[in-house]
């Protein structure tokens, strides 16, 4: 067995990426403090062809040296937008036909393993602040809350890890 060479990976160009079909998913970062988490989210969004990232409130925006460290150029390929109020964005996305899904630990959350995304539905996946989680006013607007099952001593995952886990799960379920 051997590792593939870069030219064997058949990666698309930024222009080809912008034109290709995307997952019916947008990512909403609700007041995420860590610029490394923001950059990692861009890289994951590029890897799985997510439609767009919304950077809300205090979430850092490109161009930014710290974001670029982990994004590795994905800020150029993935569409993004900054907005000040996450709840206002959630209302707008609902009006555009998105189902708002908070990724959070809540009293009526559904395990990620049990959530079944459906074809022909657009999803806005909301990931919250590293300390405070998804804002309460956004939680009130959520159509569903998904919780990632965990079995260790910690009660949460790093946001960039949670983004990867949830997007991969949605991708695999939508393409199966």
C-alpha cells in the first residue's frame, strides 16, 4: 500500500468548487470565540462541499491570519457571510425554507444517531459559543436540537470536531 500523490487526488480548483453541487446545508457559528475553530470549520465545509458558512456576532471573519492557519485556503472556496444577530439570521433562513437545527445539549434533544435528514430539505446547523453554547433566543427558534452522544468524562466536544462529526453524519445519511 502507498499514499497517493497530490496529483492523484483529483482535487477541484476553487472555481470548479464554487460551481459544483453543494450539500443542502449551511453552517451557523453563533458567537464562536476561537479563530482556529472558525478556520477548521471552513476547512471542513470545503471538504464536504457545504453550501455556506454564517459567522455571527463576535465570530471572527476572514481575512485573518489565525483563521487562515487552520483553513488552509478554504476561506477562498467556501461562501460565507457575517451577521450581527444569530436569531435574526435564523428567522431569515426559516423564511428561505431552512430547517434550523441547533447542535446542543437540551431537554428535548435528539441523538445524532437517531436524526434522519431528508432529501429536498435545506438545513441550517447552528454551533454555539465554546462556553455558553447556542444562544437562548436561537434555541427557541430551532426546529430540532441534535446532541452528539458522548461516553467520557467531558460534557462537550470542541466546535471544530462537532462540526466534522455532524456534517459527516448528514452527508453519509443523505447519500445513502
